[in-house]
């Protein structure tokens, strides 16, 4: 399993680090979230067209790049498979209509993430997060390896259970230690929260992601994977 970092910022982070998006390569290619310019960054990283896109929720920094993939699917005659909860799928279809690309919708397959699913030889399992809009985290398993992407969330026992025993937890860090009250109020976590969740879940590695305005300050005691543009991690 290989994990490529396409972007790792939040909605109002530095534009140089991009919006949070990852590409997971197993026997299939899985794109996790698509904010603005994700297609451009995907191609700059030399990554192939995804077999499936997982959109965690309808906030703009996770979905506004989707119309470009819809248009490209129509242009090159490819099928775009989008996996999300029902609310997010409805938002994705409405977004296509709002920006005037209804003619791309026949090239999109909307798949509701209502339970575990297998794509090729890769298993996807979902869990709701603690965020103001419906949001899903995802666990990806293939070949005895496992990675979990939390998406946006305040600290959640559901994420701990979803990540239990995994190799890698990719967890959002929208605040630093001491900013817990503010972060939790708007459905986000701090770096200290992410470290604690990784320890409780017993994961081997933690990748902090979704950096917000302040540079992240990460407490010690876990093995950290620091994302970089187009960075690749093999587990």
C-alpha cells in the first residue's frame, strides 16, 4: 500500500500546501477528497486517474475540486466512481448543476457509503466523525496493511475503533495544544488530540494533516509521518 500526499491544508491555510487530499494505491487507485486544484496537483504528482474517489463531506475544501474530475471524465470517456454518504452525493450532483456541467453527470457513478465495500481486493470501511455536517472517516485494508483517514473531526471514539491496530492513522490537526476548546467547538482536533487518538488506537504511525493557520506543534511520543507535496509513503 502506498499513500501519496496531494495536499494537506485546511480551507484557509497557505495555498502552497494545497487542500487536504491523498491518493492511496493498492490494487486500485483511491483518491481521498478533492478540494480546489486537486486535479492539477494529482497530475503534477504523476498519479493516474483514480478507480474510485472518496469524498468525506460537502465542505468546500473537500469537494470543490470534484467538478473538474467530472468534466475530465466526460472529455476522456472515463467513468468516475464517487463514494460518499447520501448528503454528500446529493451535494456533488447539485454542484455539477450549479456550475453548469450537467452533461458530465452520465459519466459519474455515485455510490452511497452505507456499509463496508470491497473494490478489487481492497476493503473500505466507514465511520461517522464528529463534525458540523455529515462526515465519514474511512479505513482502507489491502494485503495485510491498513490505513485510516479521519477527515474533519473533533476527537471521536469512533475514529479510535476504526483505526484500531492499523499501520497508519492520517488524522486532522486544525489546532495546537491549548486550542482544544476552540477546535472542538467547530468539529476539529488539535495535534495533541491526534497523538492521543493514535496511542489509544494502537497504530504504528500517525500522519497529521489538514494544517490550518498556525504552524503545527506536535507533542512527542508517537512515530510521526510528516506530509510533503507529492510525498509517498509505503506501508
